C-alpha cells in the first residue's frame, strides 16, 4: 500500500526534554575532551624532549581558549495511509512519530608560546619558592632539586647537561648523594623549610633535626656543603656574589634547562648515532658515558622502530617511536613534575596570540 507522509507538526523539544538530553550528553563529551587535551599536551611535551635530544628546535602551542556549541532540535509527525483501514479492524488511522537530535561541538583556540610568555615559562629560572613549595607539598625533595637546581654551593648537578648534550661526562655524583641524604631526612620528617622574615624568593631556612637518628644524613649534608658540624639552621639564598661559610646558595634552572637535562635520558637508535644526529658523551678516558647511570632512577624514554602499543605517552619522530613505559612509575612521576613546573611558571598576564581555531567536534 502506498503511503503518504503528511507533516502535521514540527516543534522543538520541550525544555525539560532538552535539559535531560543535554545532561546525558555533555558529561561524557566533557570527559572525553578532557582526556584528549591531557594526551595532546603530554605528547607535545615528550615531542619537545625528543627534539632537544636531537638539537632540533622545540616549539610549544598552547590551548588559549575552549568553547562549546550545543544544539537540540526536535519534531513530530503523523503518518496517514491513503487507503484508510476498516475501523472494525482495530488499526489506528494515524501513526505518530517523534524525532530529535543533539549536537555538541567543542572549539579549541591554539596559540604559540612566544615572546614574554616564552621567556617567563621556559627561560626564566624557576623561583626558589616554587622548589620549596613542591618539596613541602608531597613531592620528593630529591626529585625536585634534581630538576630545578643546577648547583648548591660548590656541589654541581650536571650543569653541562642543562643544555645541549655535552661531549664530556658531567659532574653529578656528589649532588646525587646530597639530595639522597635530604630525602632520607624528608621521609623521616627530620627536615623542614622556613621563610626568613617573610615568604619571598630570596630567603629560606633549611632546618635540620637534632635527633640522633638523623646524625648520619646530617653529617653527609654538612660535609658536602662544607658547613660547620654544629649548624642546624641553614640559610638558603640565590645570591652567588656573596658566598659565606654559614649559608647555602642555589643556582636555579629554568624549565627549558630541566627539559634539556631530562632529554639526556632519551634513547636513540644506533643508526642515528652513527649518522651523527646526536652527541655521544665521553668519559675523560674516551669511553662512552652512560647517561642511564645518572638518570635511570629518575627518567627514561625508550625508542623502537615500531609502535610500542600500550605506553604512558608516546610519539613518532624521525621514523622512530619514543615512549615512556606505562609501568615505569619513576619516569611517569618525573614527567608529571615537569608538567607541574611548566604550569607553575605560567602567569595570568600571559597574552597568547590566537593562531589556529579548530571546531573539533565536527
């Protein structure tokens, strides 16, 4: 039987229906979008770490704005057959129909990180206050200092590694001993920071516990920093121009320097080394320096010619795959700390110039 569809009614869904429909769709859409943003930012950070290993130019694109467009439409219809059925058959003369659609289109505005914002986020030294706050908020003091500090007094934290891969092996062993001793005290709650006069970036006290159980770690710290054996309150400062025997000076790194430092732990294929695409660091005797001896307990990026499959974060670059193992909790923790440092260097004064606007939900 030929049927003729006659549109009798076209209307928007009722407000209560709109709310119910929207509530059921916005939430999963928002969660999925959140995951995509985090994955994209993590991949960008890893990509730039790999670029630094190859001495390629790093580049950052920021998400400066996110907006969404939502629409709900609906309609109704009644279908009437041309040949009307016999009323005694019990069949309805009309066949009702209702339709509705919901669309959710997030729009992302990207902008390059450049100018003053680039300097503040990547080139300016991390404030001493930031390192103190992170150390007091649950982060390992050893992990924080290894990323953010280039030198404490004369104890050097591989300063040549805070830039392009050096040709000669860096000096780092004493610094590692120093921060490991501080970490032991931190775990035992036997070390603390206190502002000198007020909370600012120039003055803090490192307070060492007098408990006998802390004696060995305290002795190690004072010996490495060349401090008097009886000192318990150690002033911290960033001024290297006025060295004093009873205080400690720190030279802070920038986020970019911390990234260069971690980039030394990026594995590269042997053929890339043979082609001279990366620097091979040597010991004084000419033997190959093993960067993993210095960084493997902190960070490690693997490489392979094929997609590794499951990984915490992975990117393809120069015909290779680079990734952080999902089961490598130390590397994942350090990577997360680097993300936090990058975020902490941000300022509400950042003015990012829009570069590209993409409606990603279409």
